[in-house]
């Protein structure tokens, strides 16, 4: 009986640990086109298909156009943030090529906890 209870507790803990991963801070700094990170920095085109590891990431197919709004800095510099239609999220910079630069001078700002939450529709998913 004790062993079954241990297994059930273990099964309950796994989803909790997985949800912590999806809200993990990826970097303390990011580079943006303005202090609020509201201005598109560039337009890029996907050079490969990409499927992110969780809901914080932007999925896309080769040839799709993405607007870039920020780039993680200092730690995880390979991750950029952008949108494709209504979808928004992180993606690796080596999966795209820059088509047009709108903002050449980048501003480095601190990230916020909300930068790393999953966005479903118009609501943040707190896990």
C-alpha cells in the first residue's frame, strides 16, 4: 500500500516540476527598439521549420515572416522574441534570416517575470 501511495505522489509531482520549467526565466536582460519593447525591431523570414519546446515559443514553417520585438541578452542571446499573425513567442535566431531592419540602435532593458509566461489568446497562463 505504501508503495502505491509513493507512486501516486511521484505522479503528482511530475506535472508540477514540468510547469516550473515553462515559467523559468530565460535571461535577466533583453535588447529592444524602445524601453517598453513595443516597437518592431526587424522583419525576418524563417529558414527552417521550428517547433518550440513549450508554449512560450513561436512555432513556424520555412518561409514564414516574423516580426522581431526583442532579443534576449547576456544569457541565451540565441533567443529572439517575435510574432507571426496572432502568435507570439521565443525562437532561435539561427532559424531565421533578417529581411529588413527597422531599429538599428538597440536598448538593453531588464526582463520581467511576465516575459516568460505562456500566452494563450489574450490571457497569461500562470502555471
